[in-house]
C-alpha cells in the first residue's frame, strides 16, 4: 500500500497541479500539504476522504476545480428512508439510487433539476424509455418553462 505522502505527490503529478492548487482543493494551507508530502504528519477527517477520492476517480478533479469559493452549495432534496427525491417516490432502492446518482452527476455539469424532471425520471422505470421525439419535446418544454 502506498504512503499518503506518495499518494499526494502522485495526485499532483497526475493532474499537473502545484502544492498550492492541491491545498486549495483540500481546503487547507500549502504548508499543511508540504507537511503531508514530507510525511511529517498525516491528514485526517474530510481531507483523507478527498485524497482517497482524488486518487481513485479522475471525474472528481474536474468537478472540484469547477467550483469557486463564492459558489452556492449544491443540494438535492432527497430522503434515503422514504426513497424520495424532491418528494417524488421511487419503487425500490435500486431505482432510487440510480436516479439520485445520475441527477447529482449531471448537477456537476450545471443541471438544475425540477420536480418535473424527477417525475419524468421516475416514470422511466414504469413506462420504459421514451422516444427521441418525446425527449426533445420534454427538453423544449423544460426550456420554455425556465425562460418564463
């Protein structure tokens, strides 16, 4: 198993970022990153999880770097116990989790889901896939509603 110091260096080399850029991603100081890379001490808490995720998943880096400090925090109303997203119920945990993950992934790209979007996603499991024409009509209707 690779040391944390080696992992941090590998992350920086892989993404071609400086210690200062990594410190900003991890919400810590440059000096702290230097200490971690020199194995003076180990990261803890949320920093450990972020380091693990950055090392394991290339999709995380662009998602983290797109946020500015003044950006609002993204949140999608959901209830893991009731299996609801924006108060829209799902039939089972598998459908609920798949939909939640897909929507959150798209939120990183700027998608702002509405309750109707969630209802459409839920209907997919009951009615099956929609045609390209139906999808285009839905997208157009959504764009029209947002323009109003």
